[in-house]
C-alpha cells in the first residue's frame, strides 16, 4: 500500500516544480516523507531509501550523501 502511495507522490513531484524544489531542499528521507504526509501520501523515509537508484516514472530517486559535522 505505501509503495503505491510513494509512487503516486513521485508522479506528482514530476509535474509540480514547486513540490520538487521543496523535496530537493529536504535534508533527509524522513523529511521527504513528512512533506508527502502533509499532502495525504503515507510512506516512510526507509521506503523511499529502498528506491534509491531506481527511476519511478520520470523521477529518479537518488540518495544524497551529505557528510556530518565532526568536532
């Protein structure tokens, strides 16, 4: 069920440039899932990460490796 929700969200993202920019600015997969949740789509950040490297419709899911801060 949530995979269908995730695919539907990615489909919307492919046509809505403002949403795409919001998602691209998100720091984590969980942040993306929260953005989707506010729009009525239910999936987890882990489910999104499982699609990393795959193309869904016109959207390619890519995990961004952002180094953390070390003190």
